[in-house]
C-alpha cells in the first residue's frame, strides 16, 4: 500500500481498496499502521466525485532519510535525501589517494555523512539505508566488487560489510553505470519520487564515459543485471586500435584500454601532454587542439561501433551518455555517427542517443533512488509493521 501511495497510483483509502481489491476495513487497518509508524500522513481534500471529499494520503518525507556515496576515479560524491527523494544535502570531494584501503574509505565516507546530517539539522539516527556506487563490476546478488580496473585493493570486497562497522542500516552496492540507468528511470532532478519505470524510458542503455567505460541496461522498466551482475559490461569488447593501458579482462585491445578516459590520458602523456585526468582531455578538445580532437573522434568511433552492435541486439529507445567524457562534442558526434551508420534501420529509427539528465550527479541520484526503493520496498515495510506488532 505504501508503494501505491508513494508512486501516486492511489491517493485515498478508496483508491487503495480499488487497486488492491481489499475490503475498506482492511485498508483502514493497514493505513492506520503506516500512520503509527510515521510513514504516511492524511490531510487535505481529494477532488470531489459527487460525495464527501476523501482525505489525501501522502508519504511522510521527514519520517527518515537515506544516504548515497558515489565513488569515482578522482572524486567522491555524497548525498542525503528525504523519503520523497528531495535532496537534503550533498557534497563532492576530490579523491587523490587511489590506493586508499577500502576500510579507510568507508570510515571517511561515514564521517562525511554524519557531518552532513548534523549540518542539515537531520537526526543521523534517522538513516534508513545507504547505497554505494563504485566504478567496477558488482557480483549479484552477493554484492562483492569483482576485478575493478583501477582499484585492485577492492577486488573481492563486500561493501555492505565495510559499512556494517558503522551502521546497522541496510547498505546496498551497485556499479556506477547501473545507477546512471536507474537515475534515468526516475526522470529529472531531485524532485519528489517518481517510481522506477513511470517517468523514464522503459528500454535504455546508460553508458558511463569516464576514466573507465561502463553500461547499465534497463529492460521493460527494470534494471537488468543478468545472472551474476555482469550485464552491460561492453567495456571489455575487443575493438580495433592499440590498447594503451592494461585491463584486468585480459583482452589485448578491449574498448576500455583503447577508448576510455584513462586510455586517452595515458596516450596523451606518451605524446608529451601534461594532462591530469579525463577532464583535462575534454578541455583540450574543446579548445580545438588538433591531436586531442582526432583522439576524441577515434575514441567516439570505437565506442559507437560497440554500442551499435549492442543496440541491434537489445533494441533500446534511448542510449544515454554520462560521465565526464560525455561532455566532449567531438567524441559524442563521432559516437552518434557510428551508431546510426551501423545500427539497423529498424533499430535506429526508434533510437535517441543523448546525454544524461543532470549528468554531473546522475549516478549519485541513482544511488539515492536505489536506497529509497529498497528501504521502502513492500517486504521491508511489512517487516517494520510486523515488528511493531501493529498488523499481522
């Protein structure tokens, strides 16, 4: 019932009875239980249908909050939202020590979250769940990090166990490209919570173009992880071109080793350029440096060729580009041209290749929405109600 209220499908007790088929008395008991838990409020008047105006049911935004941590190659983003998905606080910090032990990172991130809650006037004890985004494959459903490209110390790490030392709230782990896809399902902004599949495309590929390359898949309005969590790992597809950086996959010239932000940085350094990261590469391309522009176009063609094959197989309505490299006009233009040249007409005719909504923090939003959907899932809510002894 909370899900129906949260998503706006049902706004009154009568709506709940209609959509669930339950007797009004049963609906009343369950709504009362949700109210006693503080999760639902009832007030205001719904539109009249000729009789007495019904009271409107709403999710109580202040009944708790969730947190999100998005780990990148060179930065970490953190956020807190209320139960409707409205941002309470967020911060981005540079991440300079890529060799930092996972346990130390978790302790530092937890300290940041506690400080953010205190500064925002939110009770830190009200944290109902935490989602963590990492730029690496995640074993599903186990939650272990598997062979990260540039964080070898994280291989085999269970992120929920890392944070269990700091909180008893449930902790959820997902890779950054999947959370980019999850953010697209919820549409734009940090507004109050549309449910997955009701606001965004039902069939999409979300491609994270940063230091590494990742891809998340949404099929029929649901995040598709595959049998073990590796769905969408296009970055290890073999492509034409020299592999500039080593990759854990073992393919001599995989897409990530040829066309990722990390590969472009390494290639430019070999050519004598003083570039710190992928952001610097994009800036040089924007400034019209001919060598960098040519490099970005070549990377775009390589990525586009792989995406075209994936689009022919999956037939999405949207290919959504996120990450710092998605702001490169030469790369995106070459990528789009390659996709539409190689994709079948039946595929390309229904296809939109575009940048992500609120791309700079899309993955962070996706992590917040994942945490909300998990902590407000019917099974968890029912467990809270049962634990309170309010409804059998």
